[in-house]
C-alpha cells in the first residue's frame, strides 16, 4: 500500500508560487515560486499542445525508448498528453509519478505488491 501520493494543493487558484503546496519527502512544501494554475490556452501550457517530441539518449543509441514520440489523440495521463513512438513504447506521466518516463504499456497501472507475487 502506498504511504504517500504526490499531490498539489492551494487555497487560492489565482495565486502563484508560495500559495501552492506539493508533496515532497512525505511533507507539504511550498518552495516552488513558479507553480500556478493556467488555462489550457495559455502560452505557459504550450507543452500540452506538442504534437511530437524527439527523445534521444547519449547512453543507448537505437533504443526502443528513443526517437520521435507522437501525441496519441485524446489520451492523457496525470493531466498530461500521452505520446507513442514507432516501437510501440509510450512517453507519459503515470498517475503515481510526477515526471515523464518511457513505458511499455499506456494502460498499466502501478500498484504496491506483495514481494514477487504482487503487481508492480
């Protein structure tokens, strides 16, 4: 069972920075002076409109986890677009995480498990 889930909260939707708190190291903190709520049409939300992302790695050349990832129309995870490359891998933010990663399955949910028997 998860003991802490990353979240974000505020008492002022129009506030910026210290008006917003987020989960960090199992406590609420408000040290990001850039946090704010913006309309989807705002230039600040431009990343949501990206149709494709070119991902490369200095570590692994010709990897299934790199290349051009194209937005999957109408598919979002954790409020962000889901992208897919020609190898069938997905670049997305899982609901349980706060950053983009490459995944094998866009539908897979992460769950706390029971050792090797549980689903992860």
